C-alpha cells in the first residue's frame, strides 16, 4: 500500500511540473511536437529511475552523518553531507551521458530533434529535485526510492505530453496575437496545475474516516464506575430538589 500511495502521490499530487514547477525550460522548449515530447519524457523517466536509487545509496552509506561506520568505528564521526550536491550532480551527469549515447546510436532522428536539450537533462532541476526531495523526505528504502524516481518521471512525462498535444491542436485555434506562443502556453499550464490540485484529496479520505471512527469510539465508550457514581448523585440531588419544591408548594 505504501508503494501504491507514493506512486500516485508523486504523479498527481506532487507532480514535478504542476506542483513544484521544476524542469520548466525543457517543458516549454521541447513541447512543440508530441514525438519529441515523448522522447524527452522517456529519457527523463529513465534518468530519474536510475539516479534516485543510486543517490539514495550514496546518501545512506556515504553522505549522511555517521554513514561511513561500515568502514570502521573510526569513521563513524565523519559527516560528508556537504558533498550531496556534487555527488548527486555527478551521478546525474553520468546517467545523462549514457542516455545521450544510446539515443544517438539507436534513434538519430530523435537525437537531432531534441538537440541541446538532451545533454541539458544533466542540469534539469527536475532531475536534481527528485534526488533532493528523496533526501529531504527521508525515504526509508531503496525500493521506495526507485518507485519515487519512476513515478516522478512519469508525472513529468505526462505533463510534457499533455502540453505538447494541446500545443499541436492550438495552432489551429484563433489565439489573440499577444498571447501566441509562450503566453498561451503559460496560461494552459496554470489551468492544468489547478486541475492537478484537485487530486490533492485522493489520499485524505482514509485519514478522515479514521478520525470519524476514533470520534465514534470515544462517544460509544462505556462510562467508568466513577462516572456512574457521579450520575447517581446528580439524580439524587435532582429528586431532593423536586421533593422540596413540592413541599413548599
């Protein structure tokens, strides 16, 4: 259940583009055609799926305070967390270089259409953001880190695929001249972000149900002996007051 919750939350609720607006340069520049958007989106999914778990291992066994204790007790006091950015970016750059070589080898047309934006994945803030979010959220296992990498990549892929499909169709629309190009793209992106915000209630139903069950349990909880004694004393006092009232009348 934890994997399913993280998967859908990373795609719809914490979407890289619509929730945190990361990777917007590639999102805007390569979203003019669906074919190029699909290629770049697939590359982003692959890079995130590899770099997030690799950086999780680096964070757990090298970078965190005391992470080097597996080398010996004399290394337990070492804190290499200040190297996080450098190590994460080095891992990302290595994976992006591998992706660039593979795409150039097997799909030269896609490589030429992506142009400079394929090597620029290395400095795409969405890629680095995936590793930094993994670190800040303290994801507990490598399996969840792998899940988070794939789901974050899928969320970014869906965002660029959706805007590319809309931009292809909007060419035949009568868009006002001042809004043509990036203007209408920003407006559509904002509307799509508002739409994705509606998914924020997907994972809150269980919490509300749990709170209602707790409240009902508190209401239905049987009274303790002390409470019963207090109730009897109150009833006796009410009866005494009632009898005194009748006598005075």
